[in-house]
């Protein structure tokens, strides 16, 4: 059931979590790099292996692939940010997605997924999981009827992204949650594009996954992921016999956890600025007569829905897409923007403090067959922009306008 998100402030939620100080009273937490941990009495260890003891049940640690004190601190902060009971840090976003889905699905299970998703996730669902007896049906993210029609007796999961990569189609999270729960299945939502901007768990999502490599970290210098979930599901991921986070070994490095912890306090500031600049650039491009996809524009097909999902004051995210019609023109524009006017960098990924640009059809969505790209509305010339926060907005607007005029007037 959906929770009222109108007054939920993820930034405030993080500040209300118990503050963790360093070993000697430092304002930053200590980094615990031990791979294994002692117990004070021999009888304690069997209890840990039996699942009777853990860090949040009598405070016992076993092995850093299982639980780690530094990662646990970050997990508590992330759970607060999402409004969930628990969180599990992983080594990458794909590790988070894979572990969550494999924990929910056995051989013979079925998933209904939005068709507008990251290429790596599409490959996981369409190519890898079927080798292990897990099938997926893909439907348009806006078509709730299609989601329901695709549900089978063995369906275990509905999967979607808050803002579809790269077309920025927004599914109705609350409607999907109601549909999932009506059929006794779980809704898993990837919120990588919109941390703090949207809080899917507040609208009924059971599990929220992240690639924290992107906005949550913000510096494009490490890989990390996260699964935000119920305490029960989190403990199932760490089960010594059947837990995917335990047995598949997607362990986050505690030094990575520490670095992300230090960047969380300014995530809200960064997301507001990413959104402010993305909206201004989207409006300028639209004024120049170009087809722009950005959920903060009233011309976006999901604009009204976005109003019901965003947390007030955080904007609409830093991702926008520009339809250049052909791959050749998109490539030409990227070359001009990087090499002539200095607007951004030609690179995959997103959430960096500089603007990153890529043509999705032949990069981050290249795992998706051409016919499927067409169905999901991904044109060959769609240029994805992860709008940065460096330099003045005025200079960035002038740069992109100069680049666009050069390419589109030729």
C-alpha cells in the first residue's frame, strides 16, 4: 500500500539516523577492513552460523562477505534515505539487481519487466536468466493493462525503473505496486536516475535498487550498488545457506562504503543543482525547436504523473535526452560539444559533476535488439545527456546553444 510521500524529506531522514563516530571520537566513522572477526566465547559462533546472531541481533560479526561494520553504517543511512527498514550494499549496481532478482526467483519463475530499462539489465533478463530457468515478459512502462495481462501463475516480480533508461518514460509506481500486491508478487524498482528526487518505497515498491556508482557517489571514481528493502528480505540475502548476497559474493569494499558515506551529506545539494541545470538546458533546447525528453517539461508525456511522484524541492533529475534523428547527427553533435565548445565529455555512465554524453542505441542500450529498441521508443539518434554541475549555468547554456546551432543548421 502506498505511503504518503508529500512530506517525506530523504535528506532530513538521513540526518535522523544514529550518528556513527570514529573509533577515537572522530567525526567520520572508522573504516573496518578486517575480513574476519573474533567472538568472545566459543558458543557464539554456532549461533551466528545458525542465523540466531547478527549485527542487529546481539551485535555479532562473522566475516566481511556476510556483514561489515563500515558497510553497515552506510546501509543504515541508505535505508533512511529510501524510507525502508534495511539496506544491503553491493559491489555494483548490477550486483544489486542480480542478487535481488535471484533471491526472489527460482528456476521456473517469471518476471514482468518494463521494456525501457538499462541495456545491462535487459541482457540479464533476456539472455542470462533464461539459462537458469527464469523467463521475462517485457511491456511498455506506461501500460498498466499490459503489465497485468503479462502476469502468469509463476510470476514472482514486476520490475521497472523510476525514469526509464534512456527515454525517461516514467511508470506509475503506485499503480504497479497495487497490481503486484493484488497478485501476491514483489515490485522491484531501480531508482538510479532519481535518488532523493523520487522515493519508490514511499509509493509501495517492495525493493529499491541502485547503482551507487552514479549520483549517490557522484564522482565517477568507484563502483557500488545497494538493495533497499524490508529487514526480512535483507536477512534472507545474507542467509548462510541460501542468501545471494552471501553466496554470490558481491561484497562492497569498506573503503568504498566510507567514501560514499562522506558524499551522502551533499547528495541533496547535488541533486537539486543537477535538476535545476537540466531543466534550464531542456527548456533552451526546446526553445531552439528540438525534440527534448525531460520529465520537468510540460511537453513530456509523463509530466503530470511526475508531479505525483517527485519529492518537493528536489527537481526532476539531471538526465535528459535529445532526439538528433540520426546516429550520425548525434555523433557529430557530441564531437562538437566535447571538442569544440567544451560542454561535456563523451562517456557512458551518469551522475558525474561534469556532463557526460552518449548515444544510447549503440552504447548503454546496445545489448537490446534493434526491434526492441524501436518498440521502447529508443531512436538511433537519441543523445543521452547526464547534465553536470561544473561551470556556470550561463556558460553551459551558451556552449550547448552554439553547438546545436552549428550542427542543426548545417
